[in-house]
C-alpha cells in the first residue's frame, strides 16, 4: 500500500547530491544499502547521519517501499556505525524526524546517531 500525503522525492536534495558525489561529506561508513557521514552542525560530540541509498522521503515511505533486504541492510548499517564509533559502552540515541512538526530538514529518510556525552531527556515535560 502506498503512503499518501507525502511530497514527491526531490532528486536535488542535499542527501541525493551527496549520494551522487556532487557534494563532499566526511564519510564514516558505506555499503550497498547505506552511507553514514558526520553532520556539518553537530548537536553532540558524536553526530552522524545514516541515509539509505534509495529515494525515500521519510521512514513511512522507506518502510512501505524498500525491499526487505534494503530495510535489513540499512538498520544493520546503523548498528555497525554505532559500534564502529565506540558508542556501545556508554550509550547513544537514534533519531529519525518525519515531517514539518518534527523539523525534518531534508526530505530524504535518515537516522541521526548522537553520542559522546550524557544526552539528557529526549523531550521536555509537556
């Protein structure tokens, strides 16, 4: 079933351009399913973005349209990156924003990995 209400994928978005090699990145990891690189405006001592290599606007789009092997490969890549960054012992946070209410800045599904210090509460008290 196709996800409705999502904008079409924009092939000129910054992550699509990084995947095509048009914009450089500080690569941390790459395989057939994912590319991981350091965020240009880190919000923690360790702040890495992991993006799938396919054209997916959001998690909903990714979970609906990606193949089982691409989904498994992507999430294995996220785990591999966290381990390679040495974050297992002290912990880390994964974050995926979707849509304007979450302040998703790039309409290409991606996961942030934050670590390297105590991160505090995820959301303020309501």
